[in-house]
C-alpha cells in the first residue's frame, strides 16, 4: 500500500506541485524558528544567514525527499545557542513551536484564498452538473493526474490545497516528540536536564529509526489522520467566509 502511494507521488505533475510546496512551506517554517530565536535574544541564525526565505539556505536532502515521497518532511534545523536565552527551557520551547505555528498560520491564510477561488470561474470541477464549492470535497475528488478537469484554474486551486494540506502535515509531523523534531524541543521544556541530555546523546540513532518508521508507514498513519481532521477544522473555522461568498454569488 505504501509503495503504491510512493509510486503515485512520482508522476511529473505531482513532482512539479511538490517542488512549489518545498520552496514555500519549508523556508517559512525555518524562518519562523530563526525569527523567534532572534527575538528572544539568540542571534545565531542571523549570523549564519538563516533569516531568509531562500529555500537553498534551509533544504535538507533526506527531509526534502521525504516531503516528495510521504507528503511531509523537514529542513536543516536553524542553529540555536540556548545559552543566549534568558529563560533557556521556555525560550527554546517557544522557538521550536514557532515553526509549526508558522505552517498552521500559512494554512489558515491560504484556506481563505482557496475558498474565495472556489467561487470564481477558475473552478470548473463538477459532479452531476454542479460545480463543487465545498473545500473538503474538492480536495478529496480532484485528481489532476487522471486528466479530469485539468485547466490552469483548477491546477492553481490544486497547488493551493496541496500547500495547505502539506503545511498542516509538516506542522503535525514536526510536533511529534521525536528528536530532532520540534516536538522533542518542546518536550524538553518539561523534562529534567539529565533526561533531556540523554535524549540528545542518542539523537542520531533516533533519527535513523524515524526514517525507517516513515518508510514502513508507521509514522504516516497518525500524521495523515491528524492532518485530515485539522484540515476540516480549518474549513469549519473559515465557514463565515464561505457563507458570505454564497450570498454574494447567488
């Protein structure tokens, strides 16, 4: 099942869309880390040239490949010197949370744009003669790889919804409490220093185990389910915009 999913992700159109995702979601995530650390007193990221949206400054080979193959991944961590923080554990946790937070904010903002475009002539995806306006249904039924309704307008909507969903997956994946992901940095805020140090000591081993868990699909299941329900939550939170659009297009 996993191998079939990977093969489906290797078609040219999906690779093109994911390349666009890579140069948006990952740089925003890492820039947020750097800006948070910089604001809290650690200017290491600034000195290393990481306060930028240039994807070349952030991309990690394995993390980028994981994004293409599994739909979520990671970039090179922004360098942080905890010694520069006034409140070390708290500030490190805030810095770690900034990346997933930025991804969720990006998803929320693009969800609004996505919904607006669903009510324009750009959207021609239909079912039984009716144009699909529902954000979740459109996301579920439109498969451009099969050639159905492949227009520039629908492709733009597909890129938008892919960025939204992938950005959600990135946020959830990075919140997992597994070193070296952001969730582990947040968890360390609540752990004794000795326990946190032991986790850091075995970080490289845990990293390899994480890659294997990704390959065999063990980590993809909770992130995929969580991403689906968070997408629906964003859809629900932006319902007022949708109701307004329905009134304006009657």
